[in-house]
């Protein structure tokens, strides 16, 4: 499945491993597809109650407990003001860096990790030829659509999608700690994270070659650099400034 040297191998392998182990170890015997559940509540409390019940009945493995979260895509009718909540499970948040750059109107080659969250949660408007037929008022109406995180996982994986036409000179400004409380609807969700792993391209010009992995050891809190079979000790400064990052791994910090 992973022959060749495509630059998406790391993300695809992570998804394959997480989903395969979850399916093997899931203690819930359910035939429900948990990737998409459509709710039509009248208030946010019912959204969260339905979410919690659905997740409890369909996801129970070490993988889902650590790596799975939930997004809520809200579609609000501009005519009757009713909102449809489309709740979806995720184990990796995917950011399109090219879309983020276009959204921010940057002319420089550095973007911030929080710009990625801003873009993913921006409001979109379905108007004119893109109007939607509302299931409540039964009219062709303008819609406001916005996606926000309901609950974030204990281990947050961020994939930075670089389209082929996007220059690999574009740098990502990210830090050792990540605070995303303002992007989350549910107040009890994890929201403060510490960097524990990074997958980066070897350098700006190496678009299809080897990638380097950096991992933080939880026992001694030291960073290590994995270059195929060669493993050497590293540090946070090298981790934050090395090459072109593709995948970031953040672990929840209890606070």
C-alpha cells in the first residue's frame, strides 16, 4: 500500500494505523458509521448530549480514547434562523496551507499555525446560485456555514497539506505549546497542548525524498531525531526550525 516515495505517505500511514487498530480493539459491537451523524436540535445542550451518547455507544478503544475528537459543522438558514448541526468524528486535522495563504492574503513565506485554525473555522456563505433548500421553512435560502471543534482529542495530530503548486519555501511558525480554547465549543474539552512529535522534509528542495521524524521521550523529556536507521539526540530549537514540517503531534497538558 505504501510503495513509492509520495509525500503523503506519512499521513496515510498514520490514518491506516489508527483506524485499523481502533477497528480491531473497539469494544463496541456497532454497525453504525460514525463518520457522519446528522442532528437537528434546537439548542447547543442537545447537540452535546446527543454527541456524548453517540460517541459512548460507538467508540471504545485505546485509539478512540486518545486520538479521536469531534467537529460540528453548523448550517444556519438566513430566512428562518434554524440551524442544522452535522457532527463528524476526526483523528487528524488537515490544513491546506495554500488555502490559508490565499485567505490571509499573505505575500510572505511564513504562516502561523493559528492562521490554519482561523481558516478552518471561518464562516462561508451559500448565496445566489448556491442557495440551499431549507428543511425547516421549505424555502430556497442563503446559508451561513461554519465548522468548529466540539471536543478535541488527548493527542492532537495536525497534517499540513502542501499542494504541488505551493512552493515548499513556505515556512510554518509553530511553537512548543498550543492553546486552542477559543476554537472549541465544549468547555471541558482538552485545549492546551505540548509538542511531542514532528515529521519534516529533509530540506526545502527535497519534495519527494526522505522525511525526518522528531520525537520527545516522555521518560527523560529529551528530543530525538530519527533519520531512517540513524537516531541522534536533538533539542526543541532544532525541532522548531528544521526543514519543512508536514505533521505535528501535540499531547494534552492537564491544567
